[in-house]
C-alpha cells in the first residue's frame, strides 16, 4: 500500500470532481490517499512524506490558475525530487494548464513523471458524468507503475 497525495485547484468544480474519481480509483487499488485543495497546504513541509504526488489544475487563459502557480513556487522542495508524479485537469479546448503543471513537476521539481503528459478530461465529458471510468483507469495505471 502506497501513500498518495492528490492536490488540486478547481474554480467551478470539474477538476475537483476528477480528483474525487481519481481518489476512488486509488482506494479501489488499495492505496492510502489524501486529497487536498491546494489552499489547505500552507508550507512545503505539509506535503512531505508521500510515495507519489498527483497535482490537478484546470486551464484558464491557456495557463494553470494563479493559485496553482503560487502553490508550485511555494511547494518546491528537494523532498519531492525523484518521487513519482502525475498531473490532471479539466479543460475546454487546449488543456495547457495541466500540461504546464506536468512540465514543472518534471523539469523544475525533477520528479519521476509516470506518464509522458497530463491526464485531461474535457468539461463536457465531466458535466455529462462520463469521466468516472477514465479517471479510475488513470488511477489504476499509476497504481500499476507504483507496485
Ligand atoms: C474565463 C475562462 C477562461 C478559460 N480558458 C481556457 C483555456 O485557455 N483553455 C481551455 O482549454 N479551457 C479554458 N477554459 C475552460 C475551463 O478550463 C473549463 O471550464 C474547466 O472545466 C474548468 O475547470 P474547473 O471547474 O476545475 O475550474 C476557460 C474557462 C473560463 C471560464
């Protein structure tokens, strides 16, 4: 059993919904998961000690949210270097927010990213309640790489 952190930002609830579904997937795979909105994380040491880190962020104006950018500046730490990581997020047409989170985790945090890019789901799919299987599959894919 691994200890996994899912930390996300979400303005209108879609990326939060993805986070809940991904958490379910990790729980079904037998892992201990903590999910936090990034506003609940005050200092970098708040997120030390996990076996894997999954960060979620939607795209606004082709970027991650301002709060996620501030979080990524604050949370950078050698404690995360080399740790397994993943990113996800909801979007409408580009999804560059989750991509930039992925790139920051890989290139700045120097984490071991478990997929070559982020896991993104279009807003319409989430609104139609059709994202459940894909989110659980994502968690299962990560779980297989962690075991
Ligand atoms: C003002 C505004 C700007 C947006 N800009 C983008 C964008 O640049 N690229 C994109 O793919 N989606 C964009 N979106 C769509 C959001 O990413 C999408 O609604 C997403 O599901 C929101 O996630 P959240 O509910 O977790 O905040 C934008 C939405 C709004 C309201």
